[in-house]
C-alpha cells in the first residue's frame, strides 16, 4: 500500500513539475503552419498597427492608440506619398493685379509639420521653367504675416496667397502658360494652367506663408 502511495505521489509530482520548466526548454520547436509569416517581427510594426479595434460591447481603454476618433482625410485628387496635397483657386483681378488662393490639405493619415512658404515656378508652353522671380512677402492683394510652424492634422487645411502684376506698370512682363506649385521645396508639385492673356503676363510672383487663416 505504501509503495502504491509513493508511486502515485511520484507520478503526481512529476506531472506538476512540467509546469515549472521555463517556456521553450526541453520542448520541441513548434512546426510553422501554412499561414505563419516568419519575416514579420514586432520591432518592425508601427505602433498604430497595434491599435485595438473597439466593439459595441467593449469600448477601447483610454490611452490606447486608436481609442480617439481620427478626422476623415479630405482628398483632392490622388493623395501624394508625402500625405499633403496643394490646390489652386480661380484667378482674382484688381486694377492690373492678379492673385490666386492656395490651399494645403493633409490628405494622409498622419500629422504633417508645416513651417514656411509654398514652392512656385512659372512654366512655358513646353513645361520648362521661366525666369520669373518668386518672392516671399506681401503684395497689393494680401499681407504676409510670415511663416509659423503648424502641425497639420489629417483633414486640416492651410492657406496662402500668390499674386503678380499683369500690366506694363509692373515692369518687364513674361508670358507664362502654367504654374508648378508644391507644398514646399523638394515635395511633389502640381501643374495649374493659366488661361487668358491678361492672366498669363507675369512680372514677379509674390506669395504669403502657409497659415491656418487666409491672408487679409
């Protein structure tokens, strides 16, 4: 009877001791399944990829990525890889002066830091750059308040004003066919045609910095 009890006790202790072995020691390596992807590691994942999706009966805990609703991006055409897109409004005229409003929209999914002026070039009918000076600063059509750093969130919009003179009082005029405008130097530019002979004549381009409110 004692021998049976001792044997049973030894068997019980042996079974329990299996739970005290550190994970992986003395155990065969698991066989990868067909859906296993060995090249994906946690250190390669973006933190936003680990967001917990809320369910109707279980709201996400506070402080967990994805628990705060993100504004829906406003997309104008295709969103560039930079995550921001520039657009140009209609040409406005006043006493020989011309101006267009520019907008910069975050069409991506991440905040974008903006601190400066648009990048603008005048183009000829072949798409080649023209020797038209481009200056940051105020004009007859609007006041430049200077650059200010802004963290542009998805869906948000900034404004700038681009102005020039299309009469002989502006000095030597160059006829341009289009404007190439980018959010900043080095970023992808969009080309906007200039229509009308009284619009295509350019002396120099003056632009205001990107701001949350349109220039006065």
